[in-house]
């Protein structure tokens, strides 16, 4: 049996962890203000936050003229508060994810310090920083990075109490954070499941850790009000508003969010339906490069579990419970298991220094670096050759072969309606990144692999934030399409949307009319036709090609361009067929 030793002596602040946090702040902070919100999810959250700031109504998020009842408003509050603080929405919308990422890194490192020893703090946080999924979420304005910060805070407090306790304040903080996480995204309660492997460990390891005093019953019971206090961050104001104004619309909003979008969505998902083994492939890709160490980590964890290491009983037991919880639901997305990743990095921390000195694991990780670098160099060079950006006067045969391999870039440019300069910027960034990673891979020899991996990670996300993201921004954010629409409609024209996307309403350059987001397209068209008829000389409707109504004469409609993988049309009043009843179906 192995029980947690007394807390190791040492400075509370670890210099290696501090340097890693500084690196992460610089890498992810460099992307602030470099692009506008882009799908998926970002435009709708930012649109709701923008409405909160402009209207002063922060209780119920709005998507245009409709209430947005698919997610609680906590994350949108954070985006709105950031916008108020910095007075620039394009600068503010990524701030909550950035702060959530930094908090998660610190909590992961500090938990490793407390459970193992101070020198392992940068190893745990560094493993998390180097993970593909962490960087993806840290650079997106989605709920999941903030959710993981809250679930990691909850686990941090609960494990401090269960393994290093008694520490009731930490336990109550963990329960409170789980409550806030639950009203941020419904699964925020999951850290409380760590109590199950703790109970199992106490049954299997009778001498494990501290024993509760006879008078501690009320302290355990206080976990529930602490959790409820966390949920009251949002449920409190909503409940008070329902008492003040029990309107059918507000009751329907609460029922949709609290019932259909939580319990029903878990038990009977209507989208993102995946097979039971889906998360195995998610971990094999989204948790690179750390998942490559699984052949060495899994046997080592098994040996330590057999020896009765209570820390691994709780960390790995909780991770397994979360994996089973999400696997049981038919609806699956790779971000659902993201909260498990920090706990696994803490569990791996005491093994990583020795593993990276061993020939086998080090060779696998270096191979990953070389392969990634080579693929990026090939992608950038072939794409530039296909777009004609490479000089073909020397080595023409090589250039022609590269151009043949780079046809993917031409297809991508056509699908996303990218301008030649934007394509070249993105491809040049890929090429430069690949060359940089080749240098890092060469430098990683002689015991520098633990420094090379975070360095390579930093280069990847700097390239995304400063090169690729801005190059794709005009297309991804919908800004280009809305600029083209405004230029075609003119200063005196009016524009309405049918079957629209959130990014277009967010990127509108002037007043914009919409007829609902979730309403049937036929109903939107009936209202749009009336709106067009009221001022036929100045009004236009922007609509995607699949939603063109049967009453639209395409010969008089204007193809505007491509965005969100759809072709978009401008429909003037003159394109509506006389005597045709709108809403008769697609044309």
C-alpha cells in the first residue's frame, strides 16, 4: 500500500511553472485582436455578449431577435465583461479562454506539486501545454476552456482535501467551482465523481490518509450547499426573474435549457451521434503528442495502482468514470472528454522525467516532431507551388511535382473563397512553421526533448494566431461577404437575411433585418417578401443558394460569393415572381 506522503517542502512558486505560464500568455495572447469570431460557436456567443453590452439585459442571451436557449449565459457574461473592460470586442472575445487556459495550467502544475513534489509542477503543466486539444481550445472562444478551468479548480480543491486533508475550505471551494461549472455547461458537476474512487480506495486501502472526526458530518453535508451556491450564480437570477415575470416565453426558455438541452440531450442526443469507441480515436489524435507515451505510461500506472498509490486511484479512477459517463451517451464530441486531460497530466508527471530520458519514448517523440515538421514543409511548399508562388525557373521538375501534390490548396481556396494573397500568406506560414519545427527537432537531441516539445508547441500556436488565423479571417468570419453585400446594396440600400449564419449578423456594416434564426425558412421568406414589397427599390435579401425560394427568379438575383461553404445570393424585390406565394419551397 502506498499513501500520499506529507506535503513536500519547497517554495510555493515554481520558477519552471512561472516560465511556462509566461510562455503560454505570450503565445495565446499574441492572437488577441488578430481575427474576428469564426465558426464553430464563436459568433453566436459573441453576438449574445454584444447584445448584453448594448441592451443592458444580461439575464437571457439573444441571437438576433430570438432567445438563445442552448447554453447557459455564464460564458457569454465573461465575453461581455471582457468587452466592457477592454472596449474592443475583437480583442475581448478570446480573453476568457486565455485566462481559463492560464488558470488550468497553474492548477495542473500546483496539483502535481502538492501530490508529488515541487519539481514536477512544470512537467505536468508542460504536458498539458504541449497537448493538441489544449492549444485548440485555448485559442477559441468556446465554453470548453473556461469549463475545464472550473472542473480543474474543483478537482484541485477536492483532491487537496481527500489526499492532503482535512482541508474543508478547499473541499467547499471544489464543490462551489463544480456548481459554477454546471451552470457554465451542464457537465460541470463531474469533479464530484472523484468521491467514488476515494470511497473505493478507503475500502481497499484501510490505512489511507486521514480519518474524519466524529463531528465532521456537518462539514461533509456542507458540500451540497456549496455546490448549490455555485449554481445560484445563474439559477438565482433566473429564478427571481421567473417569480417576477412568469411569462410563457421565459418559462419556455428555462424549460428548454434546463431539461431538453441537458438531460434529454445526454440521454437521447439528436446530433453528434457517434459509436461507443469514438473517444478512443479522439484521444489518439487530440491528445498528441502525449498519447504516444501510452505504451509506457499504462504499465507503469498499473504497477503503481497494484502497490496501492491512492493518488493514482483517485486521478485515474475519476478519469475512467468521466470517460464512461460520456461514452454512455449517444451524442459525442471530442471536447466532452477534455476535462480529463489535466488530471491525466498530473498522473503522468512523476513518470515523465525518466521516460523522456529513455531511448524508446524519446525516439517516438522525436519522430513525431520530425514527421510533423516534414508534413508542414511539404504542405506549405506544395501549396505555394500549386498557386504559382514558387519560382519554377530552377528545378522545374521538382516544382511541377510539388504543384501536383499541392492541388489541395487550390480546392481549399475555391471552397473558402480565399483571395490569392490570403492563400499565399497561409501557405507561407505553414512552410515557415515546418522549417522552424525542423530546427527544433534537430535541437531536441542531447537531453533537450523536454524543452523542445513546449518550444514546438509555442511555434505552432504563434503561427496559427499571427499567420494562418488572420489569413483566413475575411472568409471564416463572414466579414468579406458582408463587405461585398454592403458595397453592392449601396449606402441607401437596406439588407435582410434569410437562413442566415450568426457571423453575418455580427459582421453587418449597417442596420440589418432578420426574420428569426430557428424559424422555418418558409416562414422567414413570407416575412421577407412583405418586407421587400414595402420598399422595392432599396431593399435586398441575402440568402444561401439551398434556401432560395421557389418564388425567386434566379435570372434577376445576383450571385454574391461563397462563405461558410455555401454560395450566397442577393435577391432584390424585382426577382420575386408576381402572383407567387412566398414560402412554396426551394427554387
